[in-house]
């Protein structure tokens, strides 16, 4: 039941892309931490954004979870690089399901990856808004989302 | 050394070549039905079954007539618990069992609850053992049956069967034990332990799948069971159905080998298990053994590798056959109920791996598995946000 992984899941599991961490206090870095250890899945996904262009320059992940969760987050970081924030928000869990041929019992892994992307971008936007407020004493341009949605 | 390595002996064991040899004639020329009374084919089959019955009985200190052959231990558990509960319903309707029992026992008890029986599910301590005082307190005048497994299939913890047997006998309550994991691995004697019924399985002790047995005491006290399968009245009327002669012959041979080699084998297998644990501890910190190490089957090791999820671990050691208590590996998508019952947190339950060592494992295999585990756990921890958080916390504490 559990061992019927697709080749792509195995590939990402054996050669995960972009494992690691970005400095989470950097204002150009957004961090999303989703899932819960009790449920067997925690994903940390980070994006580093070029504030001038709004393009994601780098993405990193760390995941506690099954092979499909690792593969979903690895794939997500691969897809995020080079995308604008708006493009990144268009990544949907079904895209991940299709790309990795995830079975129904593993769909939640893709949902978690989508949540992690959203949380990371929300965290980046919040930081930017705060930075802008701090520097210009102006109003925040974008709504401040909450990072680490749902963790623990 | 051949790959993949099999280290999942609680799930099943390979058939011992000596067992297979003993079985083969009963698929070929000696194919008779043991219930055929009028020709040599039947007599030959019956003779083989009776010889096997003696071999199985000898393994557990019983007499041959007390052995009922079944299709496996799930059937044996069903027959023992449903059979005794229904047979003695007029005496009482209360059953006592334990939360860490195999599903074959737990689901049978749940079924009986639907028929109106009362069931007490005793908790276990952190070490996986039942508390004998709690057991004593749970017995009521309505209690007819206590069912406690001899050794657990996930954590290998061995319950105090002799003490439970003594309590049950004193209180006049029947005592059934699921001895599937214990029989042939550790000393198990129905007389010395006051066991009234015991479930056995051939394929957990290097015999074939599809055959098991139920020991049913014939005197002091004589145990009667209401059958759950009706038919031709085989097996003293307790289990109708044509006997699986080759399987029974295999179970007999497997029992004979186990009885002869247990003393030596259990020391050797425990040595392998301890070597595995030492290898894991040598290469990794924050690993936790689940359940008592003292009261444990020689071949069992159940370990949680903190910060790493079990299924991803299994993926990393795909040339080693082991099991995990992770939700992702279970049909129910829940982490192991046995580990939960011990008070192991869900996070560590997700991180658990069960190693089941047995007769055919070697030191070379153990060293390979330990090395591979260390390598994979280390790699996955580098990938784990929980490990990173724990390290940050630890260094934060060190800095302040």
C-alpha cells in the first residue's frame, strides 16, 4: 500500500532539491511553517524575493513527513524559483498531485505544500509591509498575512 | 549477504526448509483427507495430523487432545473468546482484556459488546506491562474470561502470564492468551502458567501460513467452547472443516524445531537484537526504545527516531524489510494504538520502526541495517524542520 511510489516521488526523495534554510529574519525572506508533528507532517518552506522585481530568487524547504510530503515540498521549491509572487500563488495542490502522480491517500501532502507556499508569501508580504511602515512611516500596501498558519 | 534483508519476523517468518520438506509429501502422494476412515490415504493423513498435534502440544506443555487446529491465530482468538463467552454466558457476561492486544482480540471483544457483553480494557504502563492490581480489581462475580497476550506483536513486551494465570485460577475465571509471538521464542507452558486457552500460529514460528491452533484445556478446569464454525464436527466439534493436513504437518515440524532449538536460538537472536541497538545508539542520539527492554521477546526492537517520520525512513531503507508505527503505513491512517497506549506521543509514534529479528538473520545483516539506519536517519534529520528547531532551542539554551 505504501510502497507504490511514483518514479518522480522517488526521484525527489532520493535527490531533494533546495533542502535548507534561509535567514528567517531577513526582510526579503518569507517563511511558511505548516502541519503538525502529531499528524506526522511538518513543512517549512522559505522564499527569498527580489523586492525590486517581486520575483522569487531562491526557495528552500525542510520537511518532516513521508516521502510524498518530502517530494511535494521539493517540487514546490523547484517551481517557485523564478516566479513572481502572483504566479507562485497560482500553484495549486492538484498541480503537485498530477506532477508526482500522488495516490488519494497522499493528497494531503500536496495540500500542505500549497499551504506552505501561501504561508511563506504571506510572511514575506507582512515583513515588507512592516519594513515599509518602519522606514516611510506610511501605510502598509498589502494585507499582512500570518505566517506559520496552523503550526502546532 | 543477500538483499533485501528480512527483519520483520513479527509479521511473518520464512518457512524453515526442514518444515517445507516435512510438508511436501502431504501435497503429493499423501494427499488424503484426515477424516476419511475407510482407506489408507485417510489413515495416513490422520496419523500425520495426530503426530503434529503431539508436536504442537509438546511445545507448550499440553496434551495432544487439547490442541484444536484452525486456519490461523485470528480464528483461534475468535474461537477462544467468542466460544467461551457464549458458552459461559449464564455464569456471567464480563470479559477483561488489554488495550494493546492484537486486533483479532480487540475486535472480537467489540463484537461481543454488540451482543451485550461487558468488556474491560485494561491500560498498560509506559513499559507496556499490565498492572496486576488493576487486573485483580477489574474482576467481578460476572467475569468469565480474561484475555491477555503473552507477547506483543509491535513492541515485543512479554506480559506476566504466570501471575495472570494464578490470579485467574484463584478467582475461577478462564484465562486465554494470544501466544502467537511468544510460542517457540520464549518458554511458554500452559500447566506452569495456568493458561486455559492459548492461540498459536504456524507462520510466526517458521511454519506455513494458513494454519494455527487453539489450546483448549481438558481438565482442571475442562473448558467448553461454543463453535463459531458449524459443520462436520471435526476437532472435537469445536472447529468443523477438513483439516489442512500439509499445513498442520508443517506446524508440527515447526513446533518440534522451536522446542529443540529455542534455548540456543533465543540467546543468539537476543544478541543480534542488542547488537542492532548498540549500532543505532553508536551512530545516533535521541532514539527511544518503546516498551520494556527487560520483559521483551529476544527478536524485537521497537525504536522511535525523533524528528524523522517513519514512512520516509522505510523509503530510505528500501532494501531492508521492517515495519513502522507511522500513520502513513497503517490502513487506518492513525499512528500505532499500541505505542499510544504506552503514552508515546504521536510525534514519536510516527517516528517508530519495528525490527523483528529471527532465526535466519546474521551479524552481517544487523551491521548493514544499523549502518543504513544511521545514514538515512542522519540524512532525514538534516531535512527535518523539527530537528532544526530542536537544535536552535538547544543552542539558545546553551547561549543563555
